[in-house]
C-alpha cells in the first residue's frame, strides 16, 4: 500500500482508502462531479470524480472503505487524485488501523503517566474527582484515550487528546516548580480536566466531526459541566474549590476572541492558558514541518502564526 503522505504528482493510484467525505457538485458548465476526501493514517488528500455516472464507479458513501483507481495531479499547488474507478471493499480486505491517524507515542504509556500525576495530588477532593473520571469510569477512560484533541488544527489523531493533555499537565507541573506561588493541585487538576469536554464535542473516529453538543455548547462549557456533575457526587466537595477549578477550565483559551467564556482571574488559570497555547502551537508547527519534509526553504505564509515559516537549520 502506498500511503497518502508518499504520493507525488504523476503517480498512478490503485489502493484502498477511507472515504472521509463525499459531496456532489456541478462545474461552471453544469456538468455534475463529486468532490471526495480520501484518508489513511498518514493524512488526507482531495479527490475528484469527474464522471460519477461511470459504470466503474461503485455506489459508495462517506466512511466507506473504497479501492480507488486514478492519477495524482497538481491543482493550484495542491495534490489531488483524478479518480477513474471506485470499488467498495469488504471488511476482510482492509485493516482500519491503516486508515486512522494514531499518535506516534504509546497510548498505554501516556495514560499510565497521567494516572501517576493524578496519584501525586495531595488534595483528597481533587484526587477523588479525577479518579472518578480516569480510573472508575471505564467508558469515559476509553473515549478519552481514543479521542482527538481537534478536528484538524493540532493533535487531530487517535490518542491526540491524551497526548495534548499530558503535555499541558507536564508543562504546568514544571511551572509549579519554577513559580511556587502556583497551587499545584489546582493547576494540575485543571490541566488534566481542561479538555475533557472534547470527548463529547467531537465524535469518535473515523468520523471525527463536531457533535450537536459540540456545535451548541463547545468543549469548554461541556467540560465545566462535566466537572460540576462529578463534584456533586462527592460528599463535602468544597464549593469554592469547584468554582476555581471551573474557572480555570472556562478561562483556558485566555481571551474572548479565542472562544474563552472567561478571562483568567487566577494565576493558575493564566498558567493553564499559556501551557495550553504553547503545546497547541508547537504541535501545530511540528505537524506543518513533518508534512513538508520534502520541501526546502520557506513554506509560505501561515495564518495561525502570522508569518512566513520554514524549518530551522544549523
């Protein structure tokens, strides 16, 4: 199998891919065609079916695994597949692990690290709250381990939510050693919980798209609600402690224009905002570099970083 990341202009395609998206469209001349997104574990590529009524095009749909025959072309600087034939595949013909992006890090190992950090907390209420999610709730733990941290921008792969959360929490743990004014238990609990709402905001793979909950509420509000519901089940959970934990979650995007319902009012909320932003931006930059390893020099203007970017060289 030739993975999407390996495709080059002029290649002939005859491999199985996940049909991530399918949409009917019409050319300026009124001719129908279909716009398709193909996916494997290395990424996605746009594809066009210019003759959708061709007998060689099976009746397929989004999230089907399809064998695609066609050519890789270059359209306005972006690779796409000009599809000639499509065949819907049977279950025994493919391994789903070849088509879903997965963290390059060991998911079991990362989860053990996260549990160790939870066990390190001294506050019994915060530790009990986290254990209710990550130890006792098997359904939540499974969803958390397998969720992405975003639909596209950063950590958009299986295990991405866990990888991002662990990185943010470890950054916050370092902040606590460098700035003793920070309340470690509060900050680490907030870091571990800051994105738990994404288990409900984004649907599982292979769909990995926004749910109704995600569209209406977003992961920040959902996460705050989830924490409040679990805290209500713990006898004597201090209301003031819950408010501070919820505030850190609600303020972790830092600014209203970045979707944050609150602006940080606690130093722990500020630290969480910076840790979250640091990990998200560095991972995004890393993924850009990894996806452009075959290109030399400058990679062009990036809207997120507001700069023309390139890989560093010594």
